[in-house]
């Protein structure tokens, strides 16, 4: 299992009026399976579901946290740098 770290900039959080808890909730929500629905069409059944696992640094950086006053999306990358870490139990951050 890979670990990732987001170094949130307190000044940017303040400027966008975003709390750390909102960032945590957005990352959790974007990193899980989402239930789906069964669709029947022409004697066939299709199960539709979403898989939202973070697989790259870009996936992590492009998680939307909210929007500013003009409706422009606020991404993780707007709040500070992120990086991948060592697999769990295999070292520490550099």
C-alpha cells in the first residue's frame, strides 16, 4: 500500500476559507468504491459502479475541494504540494 502526503499551506487554506477537515473528507471520498446500479437492456444485465482510487500524484492533486466565489474549482494542488511516500512500514519521508 502506498502512502501520500499533502503539505497544506495555512495561508492558502485561509485565503480560500477551507478547513483541514474539508480536505480530509474530499480525499477520503475520492479514494473509495462507489455503489452502483443494475441496468437491464436487451436481455442483458450491466452492473455500473465507480472506482475512485488515487493511482498517481496527478490523481491526488486534481481532487476538487470546493469552488471559489467565482465558481472556479479549488484543487488539492492549489492548497500545497503533495508527494508519494514509501510503502507502509518501509521507511520514512525524505
